[in-house]
């Protein structure tokens, strides 16, 4: 018989996912419309409150209504669902909404992968050194969340050390790609604004 909740999350894994979601979406508050930041913060707070009080997550119809309202607001504000700004706004909104249906490791993996993808979208707005430093920190946090999904009983400090070790192992490969990858004039993501 099939379980209704395949591979459920432990309570110790969820805060790492909240941290990953916050560090990847927080810088977008500087470029996104105020209502999106407020709506996202409200969804984050609601999901955190449900987790803290160990209450049941909202049902499908509530989530569907939130998705429809969010997409309609993005469509009204940006006049499209396509393009760079509207696409990033949709990803930020979906990151906040995904926390409200966080039931299994599959949902958690979606949050981590969405976090990695959202890290790239910060370079649409800024490519300066503070942005790069923040994104390195955020990459460490998201990787720590991924490590936590694989090792739920690992102590938090060891979890962070393991994530740092994985990133350090990836550094030589990143440098080789940086040095050998051909340079393209203009931004690689020449999407319409």
C-alpha cells in the first residue's frame, strides 16, 4: 500500500529550507514591487508559524487560490508573465508558496533547486562585489540545506562544515571553467526586460 506522505521531512530539516529560501529571495526585495515583497513575507511568516506550531499545512484549494492571485497580480503589474522581471517575480512568489506545501523530501528538493536557480537571477540586477559575496554566503546556506536533507541527524556545525567542504571541492572546477570558457560580448542572458 502506498504511503500518503512519501519520505516525510523531519522537524530539524525544515529550518534549513526556510533559511535557504530567505537568503535567495531577500535581495530581490530591492528590485521587486513592494506588494510582492509584502506578499512573500506574509507567506514566509505563515509557513514558519505553521511549522513552529506543528499545524497542518493549507489544502490544495487555498494554495490554488494563492497561485491564481499571485499570478494575476504579476500579470497586472508587469503586463506579462514572460521576460526577465516578470519571470523573477514569479520565481520569488513560487519560492514563498512552496514553503506552504512542504510535506516531503521531494518538496524540499524543489526548494533547494529553486534556491540555486534564484541565486543566478541576482546577477540580472547587480554584478558587483557585495552581490558576489552575498551570493557566496547564500550558496553556502543552500548547499547546507541540501546536505541536511541527506543527513538529518548531523549536528548543525558539522552540516555547515560539510557544505563548505563541498563548495571548496568545486572551486578548482569553477576556476577552470572561468579561465577556459569563451567570453561573449554582452550579458549571457540577453533576455528582454
